[in-house]
C-alpha cells in the first residue's frame, strides 16, 4: 500500500490517492464506531461487585445419609446430596452408552458419598425438584425438573426429557471430611 | 400515500400559515380523515385501529405506573402492592395495564388471522405484513419484560426460562445469557435493564406502527373480496370508518372492562403474588396465555415419541433444546415470509374453496397449541403438542405452497359491487 500515496498514479494504474483516503476514512470510522459501541454493550456484562462474589463454605456434618441440602452460591442453588450405598451403586452401574451426556460417576464426585451439583436444569434454568424429602425425584431417583419434565439420576446426569447436559459440577474442595468450600 | 386526496383548505389564516410551513395538519387530514377506504370492509377491519388504541392505552397507563414503581429486587414486589393498596386509583391503573396487555394480544391475534383469511399479506402488501410481524415480535419482548417487573415467582422463573433460551445458541450461548442477566442468574441488574427496555420498546413499536400505516396507505386497505379496487369503490375514512371504529371500540371496551372490574386476575397466575424466590421453582411454570402456543412448540421438541426420528439432528450438533428454540422462532419466521409461502394469487379465502377450510384448521391448531402450552407435559399432552406443532409447520411449509398450485379458485367478481348486487350490477338490477 506504500505507493498508494503516489500522486502520479492514475485510475488505470489501479490505486489512486483517493482510494487511500477512502480506505483510511472508512477504517477510522469502523474502529471509532466499534470503540463507541463496545462500552454500550459491555455495560450489560456482570459488574465488578457481581464478579467479586466470594466462595462459600458449607458444613456437612448435619446432613444425614439419604438427604440433601440446598445452598445459594452466585445467586444459584447448589445441591449437596449425601448419597446412600444403593444410590452410589446405581450411579456407578449405568453403562456410558445409555447416557445422553456420557460421564462416569467417578468423574462427577470427589467423595462417592457426596454429590455436589449446581441445582439448575440444563434445559432452561429451572430448579429441579427432589432435594427435599417428599419431592418427586423422577424416574431415576435423582431430580425431576417440573418445568419441562427432565429426569436426572443419582449422579445428576440427564436421563430423560429435553435437557441436553448433566447438572453442572461446580469447583469445590473438601476442607475437612465434613466441610466443603464451593467456588 | 393518499396522493389522490386534495389538500384541505383552511378558513383560519393562522392555520394556513402554520400548515404552509409544517404540513402536519394537512398530512393528518389526508391520512386519517379523507383517506379513501374500501366501502365493503367488515368488522374484522376494526381490529387495526383497536390495536392502535390499545398501544396508546398501554403507554399512558404504563407511564403513570412507572411513577410509583421501584425497579429493585428488594422493593419491586412491595412497590406493586403499594400501587394496588395505597396509590390513588393505583389498582385501576395496574389492572388496566396488566389486562390491557392481554387485550392488546387478543386484538392483534384477531388482526393477524383477519390478514391470513383475506390474504392481506399478498402483493403488493408484503412489507406492510412484515412490519406487522415485527410489531408482534416487539410486543412479545415488551410483554415478557413487563411481566418480570412485579418480581413475583412467575416473573422470576419466566425470566429465567426465557433468557435461558439463548443458552441453546452454540458456542456463544452462555456468554450471551450472562450478558443478558448482568450476572450469573436473573437478579437486580436483570430487573433494572428489563424496566429500562420495557419503557423504551413501546415507543419503538409506535415508530414501527407509523411505518405500518405508511405502508398501508401506499396501496390502501385490502378488503373482504380481495380484488384491487378503483376510486369509486372507496369512501372517506371519516365519518364512515371513524364511526364504525368507535362503535367497535365501545363494544370492545365493555369486554375489556369486564376483566378489569370483575375478573382482574383471571388471565394472570396466582403464583405471581408470591415474591420471587431464586431457590424454589414453582411446580408448574406457565407463561401468560398469549405465549402458550409458542411455549407449546418449544416444549414439543424432544426427540421422543412422535419426534423420535428427529434424533438424527443431534449428530449435527442440534440438541433437542436448540431445536425447540429454533422451532419456536421458526413459527414466527413462517408468518414473516408467508407472502412467499402462499403461492396462490387469489387473496380472499372466500374464493378459495380449500384454503377456507385449511385456514380454520390452523385456527384450531393454534387453539390446541394454546391448551397444550398450559398443561403439565405428561406423555399424552406431549403427543398432542407434537402433532399440533407438526401440523403448524405443515400448514405453512407444505400446504400453503402446494395449495396455490393445486386448488382451483372460484371466479373472482369484476367489482366489489357484484357479490352484493348480482352480476349485472346497479344499472341492470336496481335494489328493491
């Protein structure tokens, strides 16, 4: 492009000084527009105080086998379930071929007796039922989403209904045997 | 626009002086007073002006409600109760606004089906029709965001479900949802922006309505006979249609008032009188009635039962969830391009012996979808929903294109007088 500024160029020679000016004008305009528009778009992304949400610690010693708790993390419910022996066996026995989003139970837990998942249906974001005693747990003994009828198993994996993915496992770490930090 | 209408002559010198410099009065005169309208319009043509009146009512009641409402998660629910209990006539304004949204949709849906029956979308009115579909989309966005503002359980979970639709978009879905929310779930930033947009969009609708009328007046209204008209087939809008529209409006306002004063919560959902709780989804989430057909289409897209054969789509990375979203938007896209899907040159269904029936099947199909959208998705309901969804798309994508080729329309009358006065018209057969 160096010779585009050459005043002796003619239209028949391909590029003229005017072409160069056009190019510079339009590129400046494009970059300028983008620079003005981006703040208007980005202001809708999570603000600093929302991003600064800390992690939470949960005491698990009060959760008996077969029951579960719901804790709030980043505005969303997290399900922590103290699974029974049968539930663990059931989750481990499922052949991967049967799963829509194939994951072994091992990949989804740090300690088999504790299942920690984000309690948000991967279909359209409802909170599935089954974490409280008496709520329907669906056909696979895990959770049942009332909105559009997705069934999750005892490993939080999608088994039936419209949801495409398993319940998300958040980042977490066991601090002691009965205490866990999420986030 | 109405070019064959002469400019008004003003007696007042002041008006003449103003109109010379700013021809707003003569423009309004030409478009809304002298505008030549077909003389054979039936009552289904009332619904266009009714829709315009509903838009104005919603803007007026909405602006005054905004004077008392607080868009904050801690105060929104209480401020709506404050409007209901403490603000002078607050109950009336809120009930008029909430039921007004339903009335607006009733009017617009009848307006749309009127257009479908009489072929109002056909050349040369394609852009007029498409602008109408854009108004429908804007109305849906506005109504959806308005329903979130009271911050009840249905507000919150409706917002969660609908914003999550965007997570179905491959790759960029999740960042888009986070961007829409302004966080990691529906929360205060979401409520704030929804309030801002709920206030903005009606004015955008107003602007598109202006374009809709601009396009309408380019060729003039379609009519029940559906043939092109000449000047002698038309009468001035005022007083003929101003009076007819006013009469229709009176009847409609009685209907509207019944809901405001006797069944103000009939069209709403009781769960929305429970404050939003992000940790507990109501057992049965349903959108407002006017979204139910689309919601039914969304929910019907599971690769099971009737749609088991669609599971091949999963190989192309189209999950059932994405398919549901595509089908839902596709149902409106069908409306948007119906001018080209319908291959028949004959506008009015009166002269299309088969389409006349197919039209009513579509109406029934939409009623079935509305019912399905409000039900718990049990196996039987899913079957019905899937058949109804399939038929909806068959109507637009298969039946309409084929029917234009296969159907033999009845002979069109030479003028709109003919169906009334007989083939030989006024001169030979005087009315007795």
